[in-house]
């Protein structure tokens, strides 16, 4: 016996089939909702393409281009000769949009060796051009660092690496660092940097105001926090143009309850002499008194009006 519900379903199905002229097999009782298309960055490059791309030497003064084959290039076999070179593209590769054109760039760690013990890690950026990788820029990370992680997040390269502290032998880096790098005028600029303190805690500066990309006229009030109060409770600020030229600098006083405790800063900086219409980068740095290296740094991009 056929139930009343089954008869009702058959009648509905038949009427829909007759009305639409479609075979019953193509019908779905619960059609999937139509979703709006979302635009995501196109992966313009692949790992295999980077492994067989041209690479520009970063350590040698002549900055020659060489051709990688399966991620490697070697010139000569005698490591004692002046023309020896060994270039290796590592597995630390990330893809993401660094310039806002919705086409992914490739970021990779490449090691350069010229016969000695030095093995120089270069953070290298490739862009897509007519479907092929084009070398864009690179920057030195360290000699024989330990690379822990690389990614592209929010339009910036994020790199976690163990590098050499002031007392580390060349063989054995121990300084835990992270850095974020932005692509500015085709070059990499570090926009945030952290290290680990002696007790393992992270040294980090965070600018809480102004926000990145803010406009400033005449002066700018800079506020923020530091996870570990600096030596003599003093940080430093620097203002650079887009090409890395220094425009201004000065001290930043930190308020902290105790030596090495978390602290805050609040400073108004005059922008005298910086032309209206300029794009500048304001950096707040914790500089090592021992060797002048960064212990921490944060920055914001400003539009001077």
C-alpha cells in the first residue's frame, strides 16, 4: 500500500517535472543556497618555480644573478678559491600578497656560502611576472641562524629565527627573535622586532597610538608599552622616510615600577622640517647598550599633513 505522504510527493514531483521539462534525477529537494563569490589572492608562484628561478647574490659586492636548478646553484668545486659559490634555497617558503595587488608573492630563505664557514641566510622575495618568478629583493638575516618559521600574515612577512647574541660563538646561535617585514618601494623594511631576555621572557615594544597609517600635522603623540623596561628606562625614537633616510630622532622615557618590569611611554614628537605630504615611518627602539643592536622595535606608518 502506498501512503498518503508518498502519493503527495509523487504528484508534486510530477508537476514540477512537467512544468520545467527536466528529468526527475536532476531535481534536489533542498537546493544549496547561492553564495557570493569572494576574491582571494591568486597564488601566482609555486615552490617548483622558485626552485628554478634566477637569484641575485646578496653578500657579494657584484650582486650577480645566478640560475637555480632544483633549488641549488654551485660555481666551482674548490672551496678555497675566490670564485667558489654555493647557493641553496631552503624549504622555508611562504606565499602571500605583500603589495596589495591580490597576487601572491613568494618569500624564501636562501643560504649563500663562498667556501668559508659562513653560511649567510637571506630572506628573499619573488614576485610574479607573466606567470614566472622574478627576483625582487633580499635582506640578510644572520650568518648560520636557525630558522624556526616563516609565513606571510596581513601583508607582512613573519620570521621566527634563532640568531647570534653578542657572546654566542658562530657555530651556536641562542638569541630567540621574531620580526615582521613589510615591502616598501620594492624593499624589505623591518616593522616589528622582538628578542628574548635572559630569563626567557619576550622583549617587545607595542605602539598603541597613533594607529598605523594615521595622519599627523605639526606633531604626533606616541604612546605604548614595553614588556621589559630598558636600560635606565630610556628608549629611542627615529623617523625615516620611505627610502630609509633618517629625518629625526630622540629619547623616549619609560615609566616602570621596577628595573626590568613592564612599562609605558607617552611622548609628543614635533614633526618640524618634515614636508607635508610625506609618508614616514616612526620607530621606537630598545637599543642594546653593549653592542648597539636592537633588543626590540615597533613602528607605525604616518602621513604627514
